[in-house]
C-alpha cells in the first residue's frame, strides 16, 4: 500500500503541474511564448485523475481501520471525521467543477476558462495542503507554507513540462524567457522560503533528521536542487545567448531536461512525505534509516546529534563532484542526448550525498 500511495502522490503533483502550467500559458499572449498545442483530453485526464490519486491516503487509513469496523463504516468515518477525508471531499468537488469548465470551453473562450481553471487548480492545491503533515501539526502556518510551496513548484514544473512536450516550435523563445526567467526565480524563492519554514515545522533539527528516512528524503531532495539550479541558469542565460547568435538552435530538449530533474524531485517528495517526521523522543535506534545505516552502525537515540569531520575520502568525492560537473558541461557542449547529462546529474547528486554521509560523526 505504501508503494501505491507514493506513486499516486508523485502523479498527483504531475497533474497539478500540467494544469497550472497549461492554464498559465493560455493566459499569456501568444507573442510572449512558443506556439503550444495543449490537447483538451490531457487537461481532462489530469483533472479526472486528481481525486483518484488524492484518494490513496484516504484509502490507506480506511484499510487500516477496516478490520475493526468494516469497510463501509471505516470509509464513512474517514471521510466525515478525518482531516484527510474532509479535504478529499473538497478535492472531488473542485475537480468536478474543473472538469465542467474544461469540457464546456470553446476555442474563443480559452483565456476566460484558463483564468477560472487556474483559480480552481489553486483551490485543489489548497485541499492537499490542508491534509498535509504540516497542516496537521500547525494548521494555519503549516497549510499556508505547504500551499505556497506546492503552488510555486507546480507553476515552475508545469510551464517547463507543457512547453517541453506541447510546444510545436520555439518561436518567441527570447520573449518567453524574459518573463519565465522572472517567474522561475520567484517560484524558486517562494519554494526555498516556504521549504525552510516547513522544515522548521516538521523537524526539530535539519541535520539531526538525517538519521531517519524523512530526513534522508529531505536531504536527497535538496541535493537535486543543485543540478536543477544549474539547468535553470543554463536555460535562462546560456540558451538566450545561443539563440541570439543562432536562430536555428533548438532549446526544447534542454528545457525537457530541466523537467526530468523537477519530476525526480517530485518523486522524492512523494516518497519522503509518506514517512513520519522526526521529533526528539520519536528517534530511536530502531527508527534509523537503512540508508544512514550504510554509513554509520553506532547506537543512535533521541539524545544523539550529528557533527562533521573532514578526511581524505571527502576530498575524493568532492573532486568526483567537480569531474561530473565538468562532464555535464562537456555533454551539453557536444549536444549529447539529454539522457546523458541527466544520468551524470544523478551521479553528481550521489557523490555529494556520499561525501556528506561519510563526513558525519555521531556525538
């Protein structure tokens, strides 16, 4: 069941991104973006799947209490008394409204329906934030921060995915970059600030949380921000220079690569959000992450703290990181398939992760 919930949450974020990115692009005048062909069925499928994917946590809780109360009564209790069930009911209502908006839209009403659609999409994101860990722990602050975090990343990912896979040309790419670069910077800033605030809500100490699976997920997610920022800068600065010198240069594969990194971050987020956030006395030796155990087999309890040391192994992995970064730049220069820089980016993240893990000591 845990695997089902993880997959459903990752795909839920993708659906949010497709909807947010599509509606935003439809609101932008055509001379400020490449020509995009967004199939109506893509929007309908994304909207229909939203309540299905969002139902996975509800089903998980329902099946947990079913042996005591029976399936129907358990489902009724979860939907009417649990926050995750209440939030899902609103998710279903907003999804139905959005389906009608998309289905009834005519070609000459796209901008108006896009405005309504993006408002409903933000409403759907709010229902997910309402049922989040942060929303349960500190209702108002947690919900607001989670909403900002998920909205910002959905807009950024959405535009990247829709342009990367639905653009039929790269016309008006420089005008597109002129506004999207600012949007991406704003989304990154909002994501970073809300992420820090969420981390402060969910964990007692960021570095100490690395001992458990939730903290490991946070760390890996944050490490993937390194190649993400690199490709975002490449698409925003280097591509602009290349297009200004060569009108035939096709930037779409490179924005697809940025989308791959963003989807990887989504998947990691879906995995670690299903773990319980660590809080002081909750951290026991049995709760230590198997990943952390690969590097440290000492006894860990609620009183344990993590510190850092420097040794020759750390220097080796740091130079490995620089080598992989150089190979990524070389693969871009040689116009290699985007799979190669993507795999090199994953190896680069692994090298930084190992470097951090071997530098940690338990106090």
